C-alpha cells in the first residue's frame, strides 16, 4: 500500500501534499479524540470555507431565481420560446433554496440580508441577457422574499 498518513506524520505538511488523505487523517484524529494531533489551523480554515461555500451557494440560487422571475415578467417577446424553461428553473431554484434552508435553518437570516443585493444583481444579469435597458426592470423587488420563495406561486 502506498504512503498513508500515520498518527506520527506531520498533518500540516500532508494538507498540502494530499488533501483527501489529510481529511481522512483529521477525521480519524477527531474520532479518536486525539485533539493534540489535529492540524487546527487548516481545520479552522476548512470550516470557515464551508460556511462561505454555503452562503455562496444560497446567493447564487437566489440570484438565479430572481433573474428567472424577472425574465418571466419583463421579457415578453422571448416568453413563448423560453417561458416553460424559465418556469421550470424557478421551481428548481425554489426547491434548491428550500433544501439549503432546511439543512441550515440559520441561513434564513442571511438570505434576508442578501435579498436586495441579489435582486440588484439579478436585475443587471437580466438586462444584459435580454439586451433591454436596465430601467426596464424595477429598482426594487416587486414582491417580498417570502413570496419569491413560495413554491405555490
């Protein structure tokens, strides 16, 4: 068997050499309660990165949801060709956001914080995609976040 991390190996060096093996070794150390051997600096960085990744995912999904809602409402000449696709995307993004919030309910506060910024981004994206002037789209969301996320609308 080729090189595996042993308890005595330097896990900090392993982090750079073989990330997957570092993860397995760190998990093993934590399971054995070998806290002294844990590469705490990199473990904390990884936890921070996971948190940021969850937030980025939610932000991306909300932007996409809002952009598709804007397309449906304001890009009427494209709606006959793309409307069904956009409606399916709206349903998909709502479900994905629901899943994210079910897995991490504490992100409900975060999504409320980013709602208006995501709307502004979605407005910019939709204007660019549709090649319509930005003023075509309202500066403020037409509906509250709860309605945007409502799977029955």
